[in-house]
C-alpha cells in the first residue's frame, strides 16, 4: 500500500526486496500456481490437470479457474501467453 503511494524511500524498498518481500500477493499466488502447473507438465507430459485429481486438487481448481477467466475474457494477455507456453488446454472437451 505504501509502495503504491510512493511513500517508501528507495533504500527501504531495496531492503524489502532484498529479503524477498512480496508486493502483490495475488500476482505471487498466480505465479506459484503457474510454477506448479509447469512441474505437473514436466512430470506427466501434459498441462491438463483434472479438477478431481486427488493429489493436485487445488491445481486442478486453479486450471479450471483460468479457463473460466479466459471464457469471460478477463484473463490478461500476458497470462494467456504464459499458459500457452506450456500447451495449456483451454477447452478439455475439444481435446
């Protein structure tokens, strides 16, 4: 909040960055799930995580959420590009 209002000094920002401070929790969470998806693809050879996969339930739900956001046209183009880079399946019924 203070960072967005530019009320923190540059040295304070540098110190926080040096300890891995997370400025945007939503973006950080998205990147974490994307990294999990990359690991899933590396292990299983595909990026289609079923929602009912017992071992990867939260990842499967996240994958489905990305599809919903895509269909609603609310997923950013940069996130679409990232997902496309791992051969993301936008419509599992067509695959």
